[in-house]
């Protein structure tokens, strides 16, 4: 009887210790997040004004070929992430993001006359890029919190691919379409990005949490040898595309993070 009692006590102590050491909210160690990062493009506009002396405008054409010229004030991307909770203090994982990037139309439309040094602005479409990011991530939770809920700080780093979007209605004007069938893959660019963020997660149910936070992020676009393969046209010189992508990528410095976390 004493032996049985001793085994029962030891089993209870072991079970209690195991339950105390379980990582994650209610013992769940996998987190799948679906969220957005969005911001007012303040730093982007300031950098553009200092460089070009003009606010960035984005020209596009609707399906009926009518022109739209607007100032882009906000940006948003869509993200999905997976993290594995290793302990009550740390989780590591991967993240994917997608964003549509419209470059500043006016920087492509400057024409410098050798005789009069005058500048003319045309009205054709802005080049559009699909941006896809792949990041390695880590979150660090406060000592007094359970991993997966409450406050945390996080970091991430990884590549970002800017691929030229050939499916837009690119036009010089309402009557003249731009043929992009010959656009070469050299118009694609690779960036390396990193972020630091502060996040708060609030449980809604046993498996679902709402998260909100502030993310600081920047990066640089890799340079390459310019070889404009947009045949028969110099509408979008590659070196200007590279400059604009570097500015857009580097100066979207702070974003609001909002979304949901599923604990599995």
C-alpha cells in the first residue's frame, strides 16, 4: 500500500511538473497567423518630394480605357505566418506576404530638352509590380506571460521579389495601348528586408486570438547590370525602376499590424 501511494504521489508530481512546463497558450505549440500590415505613406512621400520635388502620383487605365491619376496615401499587404513555440519565451517560424506596388508615374515622364532644359510630363501608365516576401521570424514573449498571448517583440529577415505585373491595362493614352509582351524577366528585382515589431495578442476562444501591433521594417533592393529589354520603348528605364523600388522599399518604415492567430 505504501509503495502504491508513493507511486501515485510521484506520478502526480511528475504530471504537475509537466503541465507547468508546457509551452504555449493552453498547451498548444503551433500558431498560424493571418494578418495585414498597413501604413500612411508619410516617409515615402517625404523622400519622394525631397528627391523629385513632386508628390508621387500613380496613373492607371480602367477597363474602358479611361485614365485614373491619383495620389497614393495608403499601402497594405496581406500576410500569413506559421510559428512553432519552443518555450514560454520564444517562438520561431516563417512568414509570407503579398503586395501590389504601383510606382510613381511622374519620375518616368521627365524629358530633358538639351536646348531649353525644359521638362514635360506625359500621361501614360505607371509600371505595377507584384511584391512577394519570404521571411524567417522569431518572437520573444515576456517572462510573466504564456507564449502565444500577451505582449511580445519579434524580428524577421528574408528576401522580397518584385515581379513586373504584365496583366495591367498599360496605355500611353485612351487610344494607344502599350505592348508588354516583350517585357523580359530582367525587369524583376530582388530585395532583402528585415523588421522589428511589438505585438499584443488577446485570446478570443481557446484556439483563436486577435493580434495588433506596430512593425518597423526596411530593406534594400539589389543592384544589377541594367539592360532595358522593353523592346522599342524607353518608357520605363530600368535604372529609374530600380531607384523607385529602392525608395518605396526602404521608406515604408512603420506599419500597423492587425489580424488573427489560430493556436493548434
